[in-house]
């Protein structure tokens, strides 16, 4: 389903509510030059379970840091997963 069609059909979740109420650690990796989601928007979110108490901004990356800076993304994801695994 296309994003526009899902929005029009009301088939989407309230991401602001989700990140505010999530009861698990949350990793957010954001491209510094993201063309779709502005840093100012993310800065305003209340994210109580944010891993490392920060949104991880990837220099030089746009909307897809997992592809544009895969080494940085994979390192962060590995650290996040390792930390969660050690908690259990």
C-alpha cells in the first residue's frame, strides 16, 4: 500500500503517541540531511525510553541512513542489540 493511500484510508498509527508511551528501549537513527523528516520535528518529541538519551544523527545521510551510511547504522544497531541482550 502506498503511504498516501494508507493515510487517506486512516490506516496508520500515531507515531508521537507510540514513542511517548513505548515501554521498551527505542533506538532512533536519523540522517542529518533527511529531506522528509526535519530534525526540529524529532527534537520536539517526548521519547522517555530513548536509547542513549539521544537521537543518533548520522552526518551526511539523508532519509535512509541504513543504506547511505550502513557502517554507522549497523554499528549503532549492534550496540543497541548487545546492550538489550545483556539486560536479559
